[in-house]
C-alpha cells in the first residue's frame, strides 16, 4: 500500500518511522518540515501540501492535535479531500470528538472514501517500539484491509464498534481517567513525603498495592525524577478533558472529579504555559506545599519495559 501521513508530532513521527522501516511507501506532511527529517532519512518522501500528500495513495493517515487542524488538513484550500480518490481509506489516529469524526466521514463517503478511526493509547514511550494500543472504529472489512499497517504501527488492536465515533469516545474517556489518576498520584506522593517516608519506597509500596495504576507506574517516575517528561502537553489535556466534559453534558452524567481536574490543569496552564508537560501539575502541589517530590533512580524519559 502507498500511504500518505499528515501530522508528525510525538505520536505521528514514531508511527511514520515504523512504517518506513518496514519498507512502506510513505509521503509525509507537517506544518514544520524539519520534523520529517527522521522519516525522510528512512526513505519517506515529502508532500508540500495535504493535497499533494494524499494524491495517489491507498491510505491517508492523519495524526493531528485538534479537530480544527484535522478539518483544515482535509477540507482546506489545499486539503487532502481535493485529491483522495474513490476507493481509498482515510484513517484518523488523533484524539477527536464523535460528531466531528462522523461529519468528516460523511464528506469522505460522498467522494467514495472509507473512514477508519484509530486513536492510540498507552503512552508515547510505546510508539517507537510499536507496542502502543490502537482503538479502532469502522467497518470490519475496512479494518482488516488496513490491519497490516496497524500491526506495524502498534501492538494490540481493539475493534471498538462498527459505528464511527465510539473508538474516539472511549479514547477520550480513558484519557479523562488518566488525568484524574495523575492528579491523585501527585497527592499520594506528597502525603508520603510529608509523612517522612522515603519516596522510592513509597513508589514501590503503591506499585505493589491496590492503589496501583498505569499512571503511577509511568508518570509517577518522571515526577520523581523532576523532568515531568511524558511528551504530552497541558494544552492537549485541556483539549481532551474538554471533550470528556462535552460528552458528559450531552449524556447528563455528572463528572465532578473531571471538572475539578480540568480546573487544576487550567491553573497549571496559567502558571507554566500550555506546552508544559502534563505531569507538571505535580509542581503546582510542590510549589504550594514547599516540598519537592524527588527520589534517586528514576528516568528523565520513559522507555518500553522500564523497571526501577
């Protein structure tokens, strides 16, 4: 298959490089051409515009930071929908919202283009090794057609629903839960610190307890290192938790913890800026209490299979 790939952020670039290493013909595009260099070195080619990137491909993949960016890339003056041919497939791999996926899929369908949604989850540190989980929505036969690509870009592939929008929705829900969990992890570690418990020991105790979580095992480490480096910004948290609050309002579900955590992140953005790493909300608590959450032996950046 010939592939077009638009969006070379932390997730997109890793997936593109995985495809290029496997010998796929990939044309890439991003607002910042310099981000494409690692993929170009692996044999990918550069598309000057989304329309050029989509011309003649079998599958167009987008991995972009916002609904507005996806809309512009697909339907703008130089958008990909201008050149996508009937019988091709558009695969959206970012975190979007159900109504927008459905709206764009309807435009694609009017041109004879099929849509698959395939947001990734599990942590950016699993992208390069191809172990990230991919949550898919769309027709089973179309999913099977692109499965070889999914198997290269990710590990476990879970088909959520035939109907578009459900995979996007569950991705938003899982992100909401992760953000809530992160807010709790920082408080748990601070309680241990103020109780004069060694933080490396506290980390291990939580890891081995009923209070353990994926977020504690991963993001807890970069909090204790002080790098906060998870390659996921507070601005992206604002977007995703905003989607979650929108879903909750539509369905009449009170999500008080999510609302509280959204407020905490707004405070973090106000203090550190939208591009600050999401675990840096721990620094809000550190600053407020006057204590740093640090321990020896924790990494600045997560890698696959990390153990402390």
